[in-house]
């Protein structure tokens, strides 16, 4: 026969406001558990200069921390609910009998434990956040990736020729034909006509590489004027031409009836060491009857170009006549 004072097994308030299983002799597991708020993920404020990959890593770390916190809380709750004995300490009084209709007779299954679902949701959110962050970092190029193609482009260069020593106009034409821009550096002066200037230096130097449109600076100066030649005193030295001509004209003046001395085409000249000349020149003479006959003039000429002198001279005719210039 059952004890009428014995409280039947069922779910009762244990005096703390929570439902707990009473097996008829002692307290068992709790029917419900006050919800412990999930630990929120720490807010992440990325620095403006950080890359997208770093941002994804921080977000994933925060989600993982939240998931671990939720999992730990759920595990603690499950361990507590499975305890079949009261913890050491002050004993909990037996439950006060309540109507059977108020008793909870159904044990809560595992899938209704909210802490397990908190852990599952946190892990799911962690995966979604990590995947989205990585995709975003791949789809949106960083500034370094955007400028990388520009930095790797190959710029075609041109070898700068050597124009030092040329006049400014010639040097400018050689450089502009290759696609360079030319500037002149002349100190305080202005270069209006480059052809009047000489190139003393260039920058960049010859054989350097530069791109089309780059500026080549030419340092120029005006050439020193050439000194005027010093006046040369006219030479007074007697030449062979002058001496031969003088001898010929002197004989022609002696021909009373006319004649010609062929000093250009029929002449033998001998230059002496003392500066005089000895000549043998052919001549044609006309006599008093108009008859022409040939002769040969021999003579020595000295002096200067301003004052030649016949030193000695005679003429031999074909007829055997000998005529002395001084007679």
C-alpha cells in the first residue's frame, strides 16, 4: 500500500522558479534553463590602408571566437542538465504536491536545447562571413594591384646621339628628328638663332636612353670671332715671271721696225742662287724692209719686283747677227 504522503514523480518547481524532475525520492534534471545571451562577435573596424584579405581574416577570427563561446556555453548546459544528483551544499527541499494536470511529464529532446542551436548558427555565420570576405577581396582589386599593370608596361626608349661640338641648329634638327624636345641653356642670354651658337654640353649625355618626347637640354655658347689676319707687307722678291716679262718688254722697245718676244710660250728659265734669273727666250724681229726673221734672246735679270734690273743680255739672229742690249 502506497504512502499517501509520498509525492509522485513529475516536473515541479524546486523553489527557484525553475521546473525540475522529481522521481518520487530525489531531484533530477532541469526542464528549462535560463537563456544565456550569446557572446557577440567583437566589432571589427578595418584601417583604411589594410588589404581586403586582412579584413576577411579579422572577421573570420571574430566569428570563430563567438562560435567557440557559444559551444562552450552549450556544453556546460548539457552537462548540468545531465546531472542526476544535487551539487554539494544546502539541500533542496522536496517539491510541494501540485495537481497532476500541472506536471510536465515529457523529457525535452536534445534538438530542443537552444544552446546547441546557438552553436550551430554561430558556426554557420562564421562560414558565411569568411566566404563573403574572401570573395570580396578577390573581386575588388587593391590599389597596388590596380597600378601594377602600369608599372610593368615597357616604355620604348631611344638612344640620344652626341651633338656636342655642332652648331645649335644642326644639333636641334638631329634631336627633333628622333622625337625629342630641345631646350637651350645660354646663361643670361637668349638663343634666337641656334645656328650662331655652338653646343658645349648636353643633358642627358650621349648614348643615354630616353623616351620620345623627353627634353634634351643643350648648353651653348657663341664661338669666339676669328682674329683678322695681320696685314702682310707686299713681297719685294723678284719672281721668274716678272723677270721674264720685264726682259721681253725691254727688248720689244728696242725693235725699231717691230717684233715680238715669245716669253710665255718659248722660254727657258734658270733660277740662280743669288736670286737672279737667266733666260733664253725666242723672238721674231721685223727689219726695215718688212721682212721677219727669228732670233733668241739670252739675259740675266735681278733686282726686286718693284725695280727689276737687266744685268746682261744679247740676241742671236738666224742670219748670224749678234746684238747687245746695251749697244
